[in-house]
C-alpha cells in the first residue's frame, strides 16, 4: 500500500515530499487587474507551510477576455511577475512543489466582467450568449497558455497545470455537445482535443526540463462522455508530455452517472490505464484521513484536497499525526477561517456554500 507520506517523483521538476496536493481553489482574493493580493499570498503560503507536497494556485487567467470570476489572479502580463515571484518563493522555501493553474473560462466568462464584449466559445452558444472563436483566436488562446507557462517559470514556479475541466474553454472544445466547429478543432475526438494537446506540447517545448506540467480533466458533467475522457487520459499518459493527471471527480468513490458503466466506481475507470511515468491523482470528497488512504489504496498516486485544506492549513500534518483525523465539523465561524489564513473576500465567497460558514446575526 502506498504511504501518503512517501515522496512522489515526477519526470520533470522536484519530487513531492508526500502525496498531498492542494486543490486549485477559487478564492476571489486577487485584485481586479489580476495582481496577487497579500491575502492570497498568505492563504497559499500557509498551505505550503502546512505540509502540502504540491501547492497549486486557483485558476489563473491567461487572457483577461477569458476571466472566470471576480478576484481572479492573472498571469497574462509581465506586470503580474512581482506578485508571482513572491508567491513562488514562499511556496518553494516551505519545501512544496509550486504550481500555477492556467485557465480560460470560454463561454462561462461572466458578461459583467468583460463589459461590452461577448464571451467566446468553440461555437456560437445561445445559452451563454457566447460567440464562436475565429481560427486566429483559437491559435492565440493556445499561444497565451504557453506564454503564461513561460511567465510562471520565469517567476520561479516549479510547474503549471492546464485546466481542461469544469466546463471551461478546453472542456468546451472537448465536448461534442458544445463544440460544433467544422475545422480541425472540431468534429472527431482527435480534433476536439487538438487544442489541449497543442497547449501541453507547446508548454513542454517552451519550458525547461525541470518544469512540471499537469492536466486537469472532468470525466462527467459539462457535456463530457466518460469513455471519451478515458481515451484522452490514456493518450495523454501514453505520450508522456505531462507529469501528472489530475481528475476532478466530485466524489472519488461514486459510481458513474452513465448507467452503461456503473459496474465500476468512477475512479476505477482510470486507475487501470497504463501510466508510464505520469502520475495519477483525483479530487472529490477526500476530506478525512481514511478517505485519503482509501484513494491511494484504489490505485491513485496522490490525493487532491480542497475543503479539508480550507478548514485546516496543515491538513497533511494532521492526517500524518492521526490516522483517524477528520476535519472540524461544519459550519465553522468566520474567526476559524481567518485563523486558517482566509481573507475576508474568501470567507465571503465560502459563505455562499450552503452550511459551510456560520450565519452571523444581523445588526440590531
């Protein structure tokens, strides 16, 4: 059985000191221009100090036209470099593998954040009021992902993760329901995944041999077909251009939604694939020490922790010290979250999660 505290080597970049990865958690703490705030730097630095083998930022915009939420950090301009350098240095000195997640929201870009413009999508999308990207815009998006990775490397990060999940731009290209293009970025699965593979290959070519590259995928929801995503996972691991595949499963141990594939747990559709040197991990309700152990027993190389990391900055240390560790019960007070390094914007955001933050009494 894999020990959660054992190191995990990657084909590129420094080894992880353990099997705990901080999930890329939306926190809305950056400034409107994408500059990192002191609150966001503190939140992430505390997780690195708390023992995470890999500390990843929230989704970072590679193009202001692809912003996904208010307070999203940016890595599309050299003006972002000072904050990125400070954050990378803090994570690195704590002995954690430092990663920026690269993101474009596509049709999910809120209209109010790009006033006077339409969100973009592989194809026209009436539901989101999004317009189809021109071929030149698709190629520019690819180049922006690659340029952002180069910028993150220059800032001192150990690697980047390409966000191909959760219904954002690359996920939209992958979806046969959303992507109706008739050029070489639409149609069959090879064409619909072309943009993602061009980005991964481009980052690998543009960055150094000691720079890690990860990819996040969602196998369900957002127009995804489980067997297609399994095929993408098989190919990306076989080609070996990434160092790790990060699956967002919502619940690692759930059965698939698709009734045709319910003879196995969702995670089991991926753990049996040949990996080569690529590491495989997943996120989804891994909130206790027991669940984390169960995940590696299922065949994962690492666990991706979200809510547990919000509640306890030192979640890995807690799990290591106590095999029966469970996070503090919900709801929690704003004071508890402040103590755990969340700024007020992040706490306000978490207050929108049902039952997470204690309700405060209205002033008399």
